[in-house]
C-alpha cells in the first residue's frame, strides 16, 4: 500500500458510493474523523509495525543471505562495521554509522537520499515547535478546535458561495467561519515564516551536499569524470581520428581515447542468443549430472536445501563407464550418471511439421560452437558509425571545460554532455538516430501525461456503471438481483471499483518504469531520474488535484464539470483546496500513521523478495541459477523518493491548520523511522548499481517548491473564504517570490549539482590537471565505489566482469564455457559477483 494507492482508493469510494437519488453526497472525511478512529488506526499500525520489526530482528541473523546480502557480496560494503547478531544490538551500531561512511560505501545517491530525510526532520521539528506553542493555542482560543474535523465538535468550515459552484456540497456549518482579525493573521504570518524556514534549511542542506559532492568528485581520477558524450556528430567527422583532431583543435586539452559508437545491433543479438543457448546447455548438463546445492550454513533462506538425489551404485562395476570419476569434494556436487542423457525435440521439414528427438547436450554444444564462430566473425566486421561518441580526455579539467561550453557554431551539431559510467551505458539506444530518439521520447512523454491526467476520468465510467441506478437502466435483472442481496450490492458498487483503482495505482509506477526504459535514454541513471519525475507527477496530481480539489464530486459528470471549471479559472483550485484540505486532514493523518508505523517496518522484511524467493528457487536448476538467487535485491530510488517528497508536502500544506501539530508529529515519526530503515537497506541489504552522483537532489528541491506553491494557494483560498481579501493579497508576493526563487535556484545551484567546478579539481594528482593517469585494464574485478568498475549488464543479465573503458561489452566479453557441475569453473559469463563468490565456495568445499 502506498500513499497514491490509499488516496485513489478513497477517491473512487467517494465517487462510486454516491446516493442513488442524488440527494446525498458521500464525503471521505465522514469515514475518517474522530479521535477514536485515529486511536484505532494508531493501535493497528503499531501492531503491524511492531510485529514486522520483531520478525525482522528474529530472522536477520538467520537469513543473512537476504538481510545482509550487500555487505556479504559487495566490496564497497565490506568496510562497514559488522552488525551483532543480538536482538537489538544492531540498532546502535547502525545509528553510529557516519555520513562519510555512507558516502564511501553506498555513494552520493544514498548520501543525498538520506540527507533529504535529515532535512525533513529538521524542518518538521521546527514547524512542530511553532504549531504547539503558538498555532494550537490560537486555534483553540478562537474556534475551540485543536485537531482535525471530528476531533472536536465543530464541523469543518464551508461557504455557501462555494456550494453554489458545486465544490462544497450541503454544509450546515457554513456560518461558523471565524473571521476575527486576530485569528485571520495566523494564515498570513506563518506561511511567510514556514516558507522562509523551508528555503533556509533547504539552502543549508544544498550547500552541504554541493560541498561534499565537489570534494568527493574533485579528488577522483575516474575515466567517467574525464569522458564526454558527443552527439550530433556530422558525417564528415565520423571517424575516431577526425573527432580527436576536432577536440584537440579546440586547444583545451589532450584526448586520451575516442570511442565512436557503431551499429553493433547484430552482435548484441548474437550475444543474447549465446546466453540463451548457454542456459539451455547448462540445464541439460545439470539434468544429466544431478547437481545439488551445497548444504546450508545456517545463514540462508529456507528452501535452500536442494533435494538429495538417491543413487544406488551397487550394480555398477568398478570399470563401468558410469562410475564416479571425480574424487573428493567434487563428488559432493555431482551425482553419478544415473539419469539418462536428456533429449530435445527438433522440428524440420516443410513448415516445421516434423520432428525428431536428439541428444540435448550434443545439440546445444553444437549450437554454442556455431554461435561462437558467428560472434568471432561478427567482431571482425566493420559496422556503420552513428552520431554518438565517447571522448576521454587526459584530465578532468579539460573535460569539464568542454562539457560546459558551446563547441560548434552550427546548430544541432557536436553537443557535449556528461558521460555515464562505462557499464551504465544503454548501448542499444546509442544505435538510434536522433529523430528516432526524439520521436520515442515525445510520444512516451505525451502518453504518460495523458495517462496521469486522465486515468481517473477513464475509470470513473466504471464506477458509474456499477451504481444500482445505472444498472437498472442497462441490466434490470442484475440490478434487481443486487437489490435483494445488500452484501453483494455493496461489493459490486463499492469494492469492485475500489479494487480496480487500487490495482491501477500499484501497476502504474511499474508501467512508467517500462515506458522510461523505452524512451531512448543513454544511461540507466538517466532512466531512474526519469522514473522519479514521472512517478512523482502521477502521485502529486492524483492525490492533490483529483483527490483533494475534486474529492467532493459524486458522479462522473459532476467530476468532469469541476475538472473543466478548474482549468478555466485558477481561483477555483485555491477555493477548493482551502475548502477540502481541513476536511481531509483525518485521512492524511491516518495515512501517515499507517505508512510510518505500520508499513515502513515491512520494508525491512523485504516481503516481496521473500514471497518471490520460493518461486525463483523451485525454478532454479543450474549452478548459475542458484548463484543468482544470492544477488542482493535491487533498490529503486524511482519508487521511494516520490512517496517521501509527497509526505513532506502534505505536512507543509497542513502547517497552519488546527491539525498542524498532529500532522507534523506524525510526519516526524514517518521520516525518523524511514531514515533508519532506508539507511539499513542501502548499506547492508539492497543494491543500487547505477550512480547518478546525487543528481536527484535538484529534482527533490524543485518538487518541494511546487509543494510550497500549493501551500500558498491553499492559504490564499482560506483567507478569501473568510472574506479577508486584502490579507489574501498579502500572500501573493510570497507566491511570486517562491516561483522566482525556484527559477533562481535552478540557474544558480543546479549546475553545481551537475558539473565539477574547475576550482574543486585536485590538479596535483594524475588526471586532475594535465597529466594523464596510468592506463587501466578494460576489464577488472570490483573495487569499492569506483564508478568506472560497475558490473556489466546486457539486458537482464548481470556479468561478473567490470567494465572500465568505453567499449561495447559484446565486443570484448570472453566466450567462456558453460557452468557444468563438478568441472573447473570459468570466470563466469553471465554471472553476478554473488554467483562468482558462491561458485568459488562450491569449488573449495
């Protein structure tokens, strides 16, 4: 359950559960008000969260293969302190891990992500102090309210003028709005105070991140930081020599290497086909030899004991060809040739209508031999060049000067951009033409924009069709049957639309991830940043504009009218925000309680990985597949960052309402628990391969500025509803300043989060100034957080080798033999580092 899922479920419940005769409106706040509801939610959430946390403390020392996977299998995490196996002893050790250790173990992305939690805690703590000492007493003095609607006996404010445009519905307490000037001023002063506080703390944290980032990157000599990605290369420069002459002719610095991308699509397809054949061959050998996984050492998940093969060799002669020839430890992993050689069905003849059964091992070994010949031949071919090249300079200073300058007087030619890490390049997208990439990008962007804005509208007819009144007109017999069974009627009219919305909100982020991967971006880091942007836009738009602003609509047509009117007049959004926000505060409080206390601890359990592990385990047959079970689960910032930004925006928007102290308190709990849990996952349990050097921070800041704009609009609407037009106009300068400041921030601070300042470069070390560092090998094992040495990935396969230079892996990967149980282990083609470690352990067992 996520913030978006909960909000969308509530919205559809409101829309689908309207009265049949249209005389009554169903408000979501009716379902979530009262201190008793909050108490119930708190007890349930604490019970859920405490159960998950205790379960994790019990299982953590037993399942270190999952819960300490990153520290066991990643070189960078091996420097972290080992957590004790005691029940709670790991907590203080994790808490004492410093930001420097986080930086050197998990990289700048993790450092920035955890810094956002630190910033959020500081901001909410400051707002909470103001809310308890000043705002709460003022609200209680003038209104008698000290919490969300339903907590007190006073109903949420309303306005007949707003009812006239259909945004409020029938509210009997419209005349209870407090308009005392002393009370009204809190909606003027505190938006200025809290906005200034948020901007001050944000700038303070941004300066700290920039200082850390510039120092961290300026003292490195990685190939990545010395490399530029050129695009728009004209036809007369499509050779390595001409590109080198062009760059050196700019008299900025010397070029070390040039990699001109070519259309290696044929070779990539051959490598993919080779991996498929390799896996088929390994399965055939495993079926014949009877591989069994080594015994558990007590630190693995359940189900890791492979069924033992029963072997009866009493009938075998000592000289029999099926007798065991492998001595010692190798026999622990291989059964005798008790199983017959597997067969495979081969189709032939006209239209492949005939088939025959042949030996599978011989068949796949022959296919492997033939495709190896094709690959070796393909590697010798000369492929047509593309308009993209990677140019590695001898110094970081030269590369940073080039990437921040305009190089060619002709438009659309010789664009210089920062290069991703060698293993982070999506090589298949380098073969696409500029027009193809632009077309894909714009089409997918338009599709995502359409889906994000109209996904609720597209499903609202479903809610309308499932109402009893509509069914009477379309399917009278079904409506009569439902009328006779109230439980079934409730299921059809409420549960089914809610279920449809819930499934959609769970599936949409994964859909956006798939669309982002097909948008033609050059690196996996850029893809992840795009996922962050898309998922936040989806959550923010649907949770605030659709749920909060239009949440009082009771049918499809009224919803559509409100949506149309809102886009015609921006003041409608401000009025609707002011009217609806306080009424929805119980929902947001319950939601943050559930997320922070109830569901956050479940992240420690990695419930999804545990639930899918039996499926992956029972599908695994070969040593490679068993080794892949031990790879750390993947951590995605694209799914985590949008939810946390949205939670902070909710707390900021409610900072002046009567429930501000309670929402800020719940927000503090949410971010405190979240910081601790994400710190554990990023350092010990989960893996994040692509490194964008903290470039998510400007995206976080820009979305916080958007939240401040919504906050100011809501406060302007609150004052306007109370008739304080003059005071509402006093907030217009604050709104304008926030918009201007976001623009100034993007022009001033964002370049320092993207480039390395020339002054930050350590010119005394090789590669920093004009001296080229010593050449490194193309392939190497892992070495800490070196961005040049990320594991090679082709498609969904992660390879054990590390790529340190800009070259298509299909051109250089060794064509190793299959992993056959009991035989000498090659440097595995297609294995993760975890697989290498496990196979090495198996070989020495």
